[in-house]
């Protein structure tokens, strides 16, 4: 049988990983696919003579790959969304299948692009776009296809997880932990995408589209990053029996689907609480299976190449790769309608009666308290006033009620600064 002929665009970390993996495991891959998979064309902005491209022809023009009649499938590992989109449109016009690692492309333009591909009979593979080496796209699309998924909770940004792990284990500040992540090459020079939760929101958009038929449109996801966390909050969370993790959460409720990315307190005994460093993990709770956990490296040249090659093997086998199809009757809930428990840190002057006022405000908003910590040794002096952090854990309540309560608490004379709030999730089989 003829080999599947690949045109690769982008020869950076992931692109080089794809070239190396296809060469190193060529026999195994051909056995799995039923035919060989060969890179015949490579396009990238800058030539990389040190990379062994075998017989592939190099060009600096990405459209040369689309125009090459010998290319069956275009693999995109550039990252630049505008260029990737042009490449996608070219590939669809030329009836060439398209495989990408680009979560930003799929999560922001997939709703428009995937139907175009489907109409043209072009398959789009994006296993590499979420959680690198963890085959979570296939898991949702195939392994769990017969389940109704109830919720998904994932550590899907390795940079944020590395930062949180460093803050928790070494008591470092966010800025210090970020500088370490950058020095080790885990974070970009401009880390905003990772630390503000945007990258995780893109990945959650894709997971939710597969599991809940929500639109491939990242604007429906609420995103908050790890950039405002302090080691103090992480320490209080520990004292309460929790760990702080940056989670992407998608949950089916009777009112609609919750889609949110934010730091989250989770019970220390959950497996997700033990996922440290740059590793990724996703828990899927579904009706037939219950909770299942998928853990592994969420980035890196070889793990990401593994995901791309799995898409290529699917195409070589002639497997149908269906695009997620959003359903009009599925509603995505605004954050104000999301129901969760909360951790609050309230900086208040150190005098009697403050806690009673706070409790009164929570009660008026139908918020019940689960636990309170106020440590006398935590008293600080600021501008001549003694103040103390009051820590409160609440039961579940709608975000809108918590917004109202936090505004009222911040308006108290005794509260000297903004209230810190972190959402709390039990992640048990029923939550
Ligand atoms: N790195 C990971 O671990 C990882 C994991 C999962 C998904 N991804 C995704 O994979 C994609 C690639 O990531 P990466 O880390 O491999 O990036 P990278 O190391 O920066 O490589 C990007 C490559 O694409 C080339 N390129 C960029 N824009 C181009 C354009 N307009 N025309 C031609 N070539 C262009 C770059 O050329 P130059 O050499 O001239 O810059 C470079 O060779 C991104 O979408 C990323 O989100 C990465």
C-alpha cells in the first residue's frame, strides 16, 4: 500500500519531535497503520539544517506544502493562529486532511473551520491540542463514547501547575515561582497565556465540545489564572485539608453546562491533588464508568509528537475522524449561575464583632459557613492598625450570591483590603 505522505509546517519543538518520532518508530508505525507514514515536505520560517529531514524537501513557504500534489495530509505545528488558519483553509480547498497541535486555532475558530472541513470531506485531527501526550481527545471521542459525561476536571496547563507546586512546596511567591519556570524553559517570555488561564480555557473548550456538545468557542469559558494567588492562601488551604490546583472544570447541570478555569481548593486525598510539577491530569466522571483519571506529560516534543502521530495513524487506517458537532439545545452557563463552595480570606481589623458582621452578611445572602480560621499569631500592623486574615470556608452557593456578599463585606469599615476568594470543589462522584 502507498504510504501516507505528510507535509509538515513548523519545525520548532513539536515539529522536530514529529520528524524524529516518525523516523525512529517507522517500522512500528507502519505496522500499526497498515502502511508507512512519510514526511515528504517541510515548511518553516527559518531553515534548520541540523534537523535530519530524510528525503523531505524543505521550503520557507507554508503554502508550498498545500500546493505539493504528493502531500496527503498537512500537519501544522506553527502556533501562529493567523498563519495556521490560512494553512487550514488552503488544505481544505486542496482536499488534504489537517492535523494540528494548535489549541488556540481549534478553540477560537474551530466552530467555523471544522464544519468547512467536514463539508469538504477533510478530517481534522487535534489530539495534540489538549494535554500533550495524554490521549484525552480519543478517550472522550471513543473510549467513553457510550457514556453521559457528568463532569470533567483537569490540570491542563503545566506551567501553572509547576508554579503552584513551587509555591506550595517551597513557600515561594508567584513572581519567584514564575521566574523559575521561565529559567527552566517551562514558561514563555510572555507568560500571560499560561498564567492568566487562557491556554487552559482553550483546552477546556475542546474537551467540553467533545463531552457536552458545547460550541468550539473559548469565549464561553470563564478564565482566571494563578497570577493572583499567594503562598499564604496555599498554606491556609493546607491547614484546612485542601490543595490548591489550577483546574479546568466542565460540568453538566440541570440548567446548562458550567465551563470554568480557575484556582481551586480540592481535598488533599484526591488523586488530582497529588499531580505536581509540569504534569497534566484529567478526571472524567461519566455515568457508566464513574470517575476515571488520565495522567501524563502535557507538553514536550515527544509527548506532543506522539499525539500527532496517533492522528496520522488514524488517517492512514482510513478511520473516520468526526468533528464535534455543537447542539443548539445545550446552554453554557454564565459564571454568575455557577454553584460552588468558597474559600474566603478577609483582611479585617483585629477587634471584636467583625466576624459577627461578616457572618450576618453571608447569612443574608443564604451562604452557610463550613469552617473559620482566625489565628492570633497572624495579627499584622499596617498604617497603624492591627489586622488579621479571617479565613472562611462556605457551603455551595451561586456565584451571584457570593458576588453580592463579597461586595458587602468589602464595604465594611473593618475590612481593610480586597477579599480573596478561591472556589472549592469536592470532586467526589456526586459533585
Ligand atoms: N511545545 C509543546 O510542548 C506543545 C505542546 C502541545 C501543543 N503545542 C502547540 O504546538 C504548536 C507549536 O509549538 P512549539 O512549541 O513547537 O512552537 P515553536 O518551538 O515556537 O515552533 C514553531 C515553529 O513554527 C515556525 N513558524 C511559526 N510561524 C510560522 C509561519 N508563519 N510560517 C512558517 N513557519 C512558522 C517557527 O519558525 P521559527 O523557527 O522561525 O520561529 C518554528 O519553527 C503550538 O500551537 C503549541 O501551542 C506545543
